[in-house]
């Protein structure tokens, strides 16, 4: 605990202002055109099937009718076409049309469906008709189709809906059925536990992974680092980074440089200008799959004292499609608290309380206050308590 106190005291004492940081995670605003004649399901404009389907902007329009018309015109259609268009529709949150393509593919009986097709359909069923429909569809599948992919798809639905009991029961069922277990399964459980305020169970999931001889992937480490960072468990973050470096996750040179840079930062409590520039370059080149997540990026820039960058990261995070959870709020709150920006703390709490997707959790704030006291930041903990009481 003394080491943690020294580290975070160093955060405030040694932070440096930097300029020219590259803003990450921007999102564009797409303006939908007004309806036109192409919204009619009988509209035959467009030289390819994808164009015709994407013209059906209203969910009540039938993608099935468009496919049938396409085939009746003598055009060919492949399972690859259907899969690709469905994935694009899902990416645009047009779940009903994506599901219609999936249903047409199944009803024809001429396509050989893969485990991924079944898993994709489970996810869409949950989004369009709800968890019960997804469950019924899963249970109706032949035994040969109840694979790691389809089980994981249903587990993801439970995790997204915060159905802890059902997720745990499904996991036990997977073990009993001798279904091959993957890191993704444990990542879903870890995500679920952090989203419902049971972060203490994350370590138990990791122990279970080891017991089942399942190797963690990059997302597993992402979740672990985020959990530890938001709880100010910096020594644990250092240990995780050591383990990641030992495992040599992937061939990415930028990832290895990033891990080494973070380790240097954690040791010294500061970054000299040359290392700051390295951070900027890595932010440009590292892929989304390799990111340590917003949470740890917030912790890093907090230590540098880059409030403007923190503000931009926080705005960008709110603009993405990512659903905000308690962990995200706890992390940005801890950053603003460490820098003493209580007006921003007040703003974040107000946003959290008015969030339409994540209920305000006072217990998270209590744990955050306790964590600050444990590392010797009693004054900030006291100010945070006063702020919470007066809101």
C-alpha cells in the first residue's frame, strides 16, 4: 500500500503538460436521407441485392420480399452474399432485416449452415424478439449444432442483459456437456460481473480459466487491467503486464513497445518528453484489437496531468456505440479526483445519474472513496464524500 501511495503521489507531483496529442476514437454523424420511392418493397432499383436491401430503411419493410424479387428476376444468390449483407446490417443496428436474411437462408434448405450462422441467429433473435426467443431457438437446435460458438452466443445474450444466474447455469451446463471452453466464454463472464458490480468475482473467473487450462487472450487482459486500474490496484496492473510480456501475445511490435512503455511509466511515475511522443505514435498505429481499453488510457493520461486529453477521451467514449457501464464511470471519476477537478467529478456523476443505460451505483462511489483513503488520499476522499452528499 505504501508503494501505491508513493506512486499516486508521484502522479500528481510529476505530471507534465503535453501538446499535439492525437485525438482518438472519433465518430461521425450520419444524417439519414428522407424517405423516397425506394422505401417501397417492390422498388427494383439498384444493380445489386445489397443496394436494394439497404434502401429499406424502415424496419417494417420486408427484406424477404426484396430477396424473393431478386431471385424471381433470375439472379443468383450465394450463402456468402447473405452472410456478408447480414453482418453489415447488424453493424448498422438493422437487426430485423439481418434476421430476415438469416431466416430466408434457413428456410430455403439448400445452404449448409455453419456454427457461426447458428450463433449469429441466436444473437439476432435476442435483439429482435428478446432473450426467451433466443433460448427457445437454442434449445431447438440439433445436438450437433450446440457447440462452443452457439453456447457462447447465448452466454453473450445473458451477459448483455445482466442475467447472472442464467449465465452461471449455462456455464455449468457447458462443462457438463464437455463443450470445448474458450477464452471468450470467460471474457463474457468477466464482463458480466464487472457490469453488475461484482468485480471481486473477476479473479475467480481467472482462477477457473487456469483450472480448465484455458489460455487468456488479449481481451482477458484488457478486462483484468481495467478492473485493477479502476480500483487503483497499480501493483496488480504491473503484474498483469509482466505476464502479458512473458506470454508474447501476438507479433505486434507496437503492442510490445506499448507494454514496455507502460511498465516504465509505472516504475517512474512520470514520462519524459521522448516517451510521451512514443505514446502518441503508438496511439496512431495500434489496432483496436490491441487496445488496453479506454479505462487504462484514462489512467495513463491522468498521470501525465493531461486534463484536456482526458476530456476528449471521455467525450469520445460517450460518442461511441459502446454501452457505458459502472466501471467506465468509476475510472473517469478516479482520474478527475486525482487531478483535483471536482467540477468535472460533479459533471460525470450528473451524467451517470441521468444515464438511460446504466443505473447510478452508490456502492461503486463508496468503493472508490475507500480506495483513495487506502492509498493515503484522505483529503480527496473527504471532498468526494461531501460532493456526493450534496448532490
